[in-house]
C-alpha cells in the first residue's frame, strides 16, 4: 500500500519525478554535490516552492496545515538549528525515553545538560535525529544523517533508523554520498546527475 506519493515533481532541470513509496520502503538518494538532492528533500518537506503533487496516505499536501505536514513528514537537514540554552530544553517531558535513545546512538546522558553550541557537529547531528523522532513521523527526509560521524557512530544511527522503520512501518528518504551505505540501508535507489537526469534503481539491501 502506498504511503507517500510524488508525482510530476521537477528539481532543477530534472525530468518529472514520479515515485510511489510503500510502508517500510527506504529510498537511498545519491548523486554529486549540486545535483538537487537537498532541494528534493526540501520540496517534499514543503519548505521551498515546488510543482507536482505530493500525497501522504492518499491525501494531498495542500490538505494538511503546515504544522501537521511537518509533524508527519519529518525533515533532518544537514545542519540543524538549536535555539534554547540546553539540549534538555528541546526535549520537554521526554527524559526517560531520551536517556535510552542517547545510549542507542553512542551519547552519554550528561550531554542533555550541555549548551548545543558547545557540542561537536556529530553530537548535534545525532541529537537532531532524536529530536525529530519525538514526533514519530510517518516519513523521514534524511539529508546525510551520518555525514559527520565515525564508523561506529554511523552504524548505531543506521541501526536506530532501521529499527524505527520496521517498528513504525514508515518511509525513509535517505541522502548519502556513501554508496556502500546506500546499498546497505535501502531497498530502492534514486540517482541524480548534474545533467538533471534521475534514474530509479532497485537495491538489494535495506531488509
């Protein structure tokens, strides 16, 4: 059953993108820098003007209030924003569950007392993912979620996302420059080129 549908969407000079993604699908998105991968995610998050039609569970994007869409279709940018004094302030009422998730991505419990600006980019990246998952989105738009992480931390994040995907039956759209990772985590694959050409390929991983 289709959960997330994209029809006749153009990114830069690409041909019309048409995709139907079912519950549990993970779409790896690859391509060189500047080919439109991040713009594609921003369009799906309804952060930039776009053409085409995007539907969640058969309902068009336009039928959702902006806050409803962003709660259901969660977007993890490459660089996240933090506006409160401490990490803990961004997770109100989530202490018990948060402590468990911190350990799952290789972070210590003490990190919630820290000001976000004092953390490394990799620490902020993992915390941004945990913050996003608090809303339990049906679709996750992930712009290189492991780009600033070492191999061990990347493996932990991959495991967390795959567990979330299987538990919630959600859809992941995962931008990655790591071809091995793309093959490992995804069952579908979309490739952008600088010429604006995209080709969907069937992947063997992501099970």
